[in-house]
């Protein structure tokens, strides 16, 4: 297996199909409903999507009648699909580590599951702060570290689940979740994603140090609808 890491270009078409057909269960039943439940009033507001990918988030946000939406993402193929799918909005290939916008340009920044791919989160928050108006709001989501807090290891031909500690007196258990660290995930379809996961406290500290006020925080859970069996989702 030698697939490229974070190769969103190769998976853009497939991801767009899966998201628009409700086939990404964790997004449909957990992350997106949580994001919607935390939206501020965005009617008539200027919105920046950071790490928008193929930008299906426009469907959710456009319901609330914003003035404009601009999306930015590293993946050229994703931006190409976004432009075709949502022609009323603007999309650019770009890096969240250097947002190509003026100071005080946006009322609202929405960033779903993207900052988790970036190691230098401090720089991302600095960039967001710069392009946001004084009373602006950022809403973002990131992988929860508990997702990676247990791992199966083979020790003397026996499988164990390990959780919790890092370092210590000779025992180096995998899967600690209180630090900011690299995590590689290999999915069934061979997509390889690299994330830099961190506990909520890590995000809070960075946000506060960069001048933000933390107004709300949620850990997502599945909505009731996920209990209705849909055969298309049983893969
Ligand atoms: C899991 S996808 C999320 C896409 C979309 N926000 C959604 O929720 O469906 C993560 C996206 O972050 C983008 N990304 C990763 N690092 C980035 C960076 N430094 N600057 C801009 N986009 C980045 C990837 O190209 C990818 O499209």
C-alpha cells in the first residue's frame, strides 16, 4: 500500500457523490447536525469556508440566506467540483495557513473537519482572526481524540486493547489522547489520511491565546434518525 497521504484530489469525485447521497454516515448523522445546531445567525452575512473540499456545506448554509460564501481548499479537484456544483458562490485553491483575504472581511468562518489535518493550528487561528470582523464568529469541527484512544496491538501473538498512557516507567501504551499528535488512518477504500489530533483543551488554549472568546463547545453524538435501518448504508 503506497497511496499518497491526504490525496483529496483522487477521492474528490467519490466523496462528493457519497456526501450528496447521504452515504457518509458519521457526517450525516452526527457531525453535520451538530454543526447546524451551533450556527449563529448568518442571514445577510459574508461567510468563509476553510477547507471546504467539494463544498456540500453550501447546501446547509444557503438555507439561512447569507450575503456571500467563499470557499478555500488545498485540493484542486475538490475546488473544481465545488465551482461546478455551487455556481452562485466563489471558490479558490489555497492554504488555510495563509488565507488570501483582507483583514476584517468575513462575519463568519465555517470549517468542518479540516483544521485537524494541519499541524500548525496556532497559525490557522491567527489567519482566521485576521480575516474575521471584530464581532465575527468561527465555527469549526475536528476529529475527537477519543476516536483514537484505543488501539489493538499484537504482543507475543495475543491481541490487546490499550488505552490511556503515554511514556511512563517502561510501559509505552498506545492511544493516549491528551496530546497533539500525528495520526494516520487507512480507510477500507485505501484512502490514507494524516491528521494532527488534539484534545479540546489544546484548542481552547490556542483560541484564547489568539484573542478568541469560546462561546460554545459540543461533542457530537448520533441523531435519532441513524437508528432507522437503511440498507444502502449497511456497508
Ligand atoms: C475531511 S475534508 C472536509 C471537507 C468539507 N469541509 C466537509 O466537511 O465535507 C478536509 C479538507 O481539508 C482540506 N485541507 C487539508 N489541509 C488544508 C490546508 N492546509 N488548507 C486548506 N485546506 C486543507 C483537504 O483538502 C480536504 O478537502
